[in-house]
């Protein structure tokens, strides 16, 4: 795959509400793409912006009314009509008053079977060049890089983005600003891609069977990365084999001549993608680089971890520094290196790009809270990522920049593990006990099982049934120089404990 040619100028800005260089679609092209029917017709010109938040919709936009768990945007259709949007996509039948307002305001209303499905059809049409009508501003010229996997998707996406920006420039690369990896965020990210972009880096996530394939059918990646296969969302995916099948379902949608970047230590995944026609690049660690007869193409070697980040070599050659904590992030970086090399980058460019990677919010994010050194990894958790975080935190012991206080782990429940939940939490308790942390603060009804196991191993443990109770009590359990790891599933909202720590933090110690 040769590198792209000269780069035009311009880049995207805020998701769903931006100035765009994309040639505007005709509303009829939009209607055909989403497979909708007219409820009202209008002649306002569509400017290329797509909004799902009525507060951000503006004149000339296309507003997609999505019914969420707590808010149904159909309730705000009248509001966006008054803002002079070009068109609205709905699935619920509008009232007579709303239809009259649309006709009076010269706003088109298009009805589809489901607005989320319609949004995805629109993104798929744009990816492929506008569908049968040839619309969508001529479609996308950018190469699509899709990042999936049980853990590390956002981090790997950010590293890929940083590397590509190093060579091709910021204006050439578009990526979702946060973890927009579902059937709303991903198509919106695709629809933000402009003709000036050479690359778009997407996340693809899953909670249930079939979700990855549905996203793959929309984005049709040139390069697909599967970071790893771990125990995630077992309530619906069942077991490790089920997770592997789901993650592997992106493979059939990789474009002809495209590339799959895969973990070499995931036999279930490699079995699931063995029939793919895409080029495969296997990435692994020196101590786990062989699956059957398959040797990793790229191996992380010579890893050195510190509070300033992680230094590593590739296949025993070169030195690369990543300003992120943890050996597992060196593997994520190597996934990104595989992509960057495939897209024409040299190792010198890659090394320079890695130095500019910033940690994602609440993902092994080091911070100082008064006198406490905190590693905030509260964004999400499953057994694999929990083990990786504990391993990283434990290995930082004795590092001169990490302080010399107690090692305190504050862990919240890992959610959506189904019948395996108690067993998985007990396993985490065993890991806490094996590392002999000084204090284990367990939060949630499932984490009590981890606390029971850790306590048997001699670790001092305190258990709270919910985050609110922990938030009130945790500051009183800490000593001024403690080093703290904070990790739990998104639903546990452990980051709120940080606010309690800030309000009760000891003063930082200043060296003479």
C-alpha cells in the first residue's frame, strides 16, 4: 500500500457540529442513502453537518432524532425546525403541529424504520461514495483504520493518530476525540471525514454478538487492528471463544488488499480469522510470541517501566520511548507501529511520534493530588485490564520518581461478567494478595469476593458496598505519602473519589 500523495489543507473539529470541507449532499441523496420516505419536502441546502444533539444543531444541518435510554430526540424536532435545519430524520410519526412547522419552515422530514440504522446507512453510503445516487460529496478518499479489541482500543487509536500526524500532518488525520466506538459514535466520526483527510482512525466496540460485524459493514477498514482478546461482556458473549469470534468478525469487511494487525498470543482469535484474505501482521511479547507454529512478526523486547513511561525495543533492535505506563501499552504501541510501517513511515518518524503521545483521560493517568501520587485508571475494567493495571502498579515499586509511600489499590466492581463474575473477582483478589499491596480498598458487591481472597493472603482490606460510601470514607484511610491505583468499571464512577481526595488531600512534600 503506497503512501498517499500531497496533502490538501483543512481538518475536522468537533464531532457532529463543525465547519466542513465536504461537498454538501442533496437531500434526495440523503433520503436514498438512509432508505427513507418523505413526510415533508424542503428546499433548504444541506451544509454537510450532521447533528444528533438538538442544542448543537444549526442552520443547514441534518438532524438525526435518536431515541436513547433517557432522552428521545424526537421531542426536540420542533426546536431544530425553528433553528432552520435543512432536514430531520425521524422514525416516530411527528405530530400534525410538527409537520406543519416543517412545511412552514421549508424543512424536509424523512422517516426511516430506525434512526440509528439510518445514521449507519448514511455513513456507509458516504464511505462507499454516496450510494446509488453518487452523492455524499463524492464519498471519502481517506483510508480507514479501525481499532477493536477487549482492552486498549482508545490508547492504540491515540498512538496511531500521533504517529500518522508526525509524518503526514494534523490536517491529514481525523480521529474521534473520545471513545466513540458504538453504532452512533462511529458513524458520526465517519461522517466528519473531509476530502482533505488522508486517514481516519476509528474505534469499534461491542457488548453483544453481531455488533462488530455491523460496524465493519459500515466502515470497511483498509487496516483493522484487534489489540487483544480478553474476558469482556461475558453476559452476552459467553466465554473467551465467544469474545474471539465477535472481535474476529471485522475480518470479512477489511477491503481487498487490506491488512489485519493481530495479537500473536490469542489462539482463539487466530483460529477465527484463519480464512481471511487480508495480510496479517502478528504482534506479541518476547515471553508470549508463539501460537502453535505461528511466530510473531513484531515483538516487544527489552521493556523498562517507570513513572515517566515505558521504553522498549522491537525484535531486539532500536530504542523507543512511550510516555505511557505499562508493558501492555508497549504492546499497544507496537500495534500502532505495525500500522505506521504499513502506511509508509520510517522508524525515525515512529520514534518521534511516540514521544508526543499523551495519556488518555482516566487510563493509567498519573497525577498528583496533594501529597498523594495517583494512577487514575477509572475509565473501565475487565479481568484482563485489571490484571494489567495491577501488574504495572506493582512494578513501579521502588522507582525513584514514584515516591516511597504505601501502595494502595482502590478497585471497583468489574461489570457485565455474568455467571463468571464471582470467580473473576476472586481471581483479582488473588492477584492483589500475590503482589502484597499495603492496603486494598474494595468497592461494590462483587469486589467483596476479591477482598475476601486478598485478606486471606495477609493484605489489609476494607470493603464498601458502593462508591458513595467509599467516597466519604477513603480519605480517612490514607496516609500522606500513599501511592494509589484507582480502577473499576465505568458504571462504578470511581473518578468521583478523586474529588473527595482533592478536598481532603495532604500538602505535597517539597524537597529542600
